[in-house]
C-alpha cells in the first residue's frame, strides 16, 4: 500500500482514471477542489471551483464533467488555479436548499449518471434522485427517487447491469438493475447486497474485469469485493476509518486508488482523509468518457 505524499482531503471522493492522459482525478468536496495525479511523473496539483464538486468523469476530447451543487457542469482545467466552469444542465425542478449532487460516473456508452442528496445526513430526508445526462438529450427526469444518500454507481463490464447504493446508516443497501444499453434505462431493481450484514456503509464503488463489485466500507476501514451474484469473496483492510470511493487505473488497470474522509476520531488522525494506492491482484475495466 502506498500513500500519496501528504495529500489529505476533508471529503475525498470520486477517483477516476483518465487513460487518455495517464492521470488520476478525484475531488475534495467541502474544499471545492479537483485533484490530479500524473500517473507517469507522480506530480500532483489541484484546481478550485466556485461550487462544491462531488463527482467527476472524463469527457471525450479532454476536461471533466462534474456533479456539483446546482447542476451538472463541464470543467476545463488549465494553468490557472481556478477551473473554468460551464453549467450544462440541472433537474427541471432545480435543486432545493441544502441539496447537491453526490456520486456519479459514465456508463459504458458514455452517458453520465449522478444522483442528488440532502447534505444534512442527520435529517435522513429521502428526497435524493438519480439522473442521466447525455450530450444529445441533456438531463433526464428522475430515474430513481426516494434516496437518502445516493452512492455506489457502477456498471458491469458488458454494461448490462447497473449498481446503485444508499450509504445512509438507515439504508446501507446496494441494488442491482438490468440496464438497457441502447436507451440507458435501468429496470428490475433488486437487492444486491444488504450492507447491514457487513463492515461499514456502502460508499463509492468500482468494477473489476471479472465483473466483481468493489465497495468502500465507510466507517468500517475496509474495501469489500462482491461477486456478480452478490457474494462477498474478499476484504481489504485500509488504515483509514472512512474509505470513500475506489477506482482502478494505471497503465495496466491493476492499481486501485482509494480516497477517504476525515472522521475526527483520534485513532483516525494520521490516516483520515488520506489517498492510497493498492495492488489487489486483479484488473479493472476502462471507463468510457462522456460522449465518446
């Protein structure tokens, strides 16, 4: 396990590997930062945004698409410290006070998915919704509703299964859906993993080349791997109490980058918010950029 220098995020989320750039990206939500790590030189830097940025994915041709506080944005990252932002879309009803987008990623066809949440998790308000955005049609109507803390988005290697979690302590659930790769419509929602039976809450996720689902056990200090039929077959303990999301990347897609959240607990003081790299012995699946 390798720690990335002294980088520490308050809420480190949404790591993604850009094969076109040989670089990792992730965000620190309350700090309004987008981080980049050069996979060749090891150099890192960040850009600031005007709103909290919760999730990012690569765009075909360069730049990122992001779920933020008021909608979905295009981010261009240049030499300046601040990212250039263009608002692309927002839900028809807008995002109410105290809301923002949360977890997000592109499907295998290059459509961007992200969900909303009420930021005060103690309120446990099930008003979060999941949306689809594509270049041709813009943002969809809500596809899944009544979510508390939307998370865990992932797509099987063939793109025909979509995964989604709700990481709120009152839910701790991961669902699987049949996914229409032509229309981008999920159906047949079913329980994939009830995380109340395992360590931690289901936060961000990744898929490996075997079709297994890797989920960060937030509050459990671990990353768990579930087989496509929902059986736990592996656990990797990490030194951070609150691992937040993982992503496969590197030249051979055999490295797992894990971000984390500061817990505020004394036993987590050294590692809380750290970003680490693991070699789990399996490979991931390349992400499809928006609009490819």
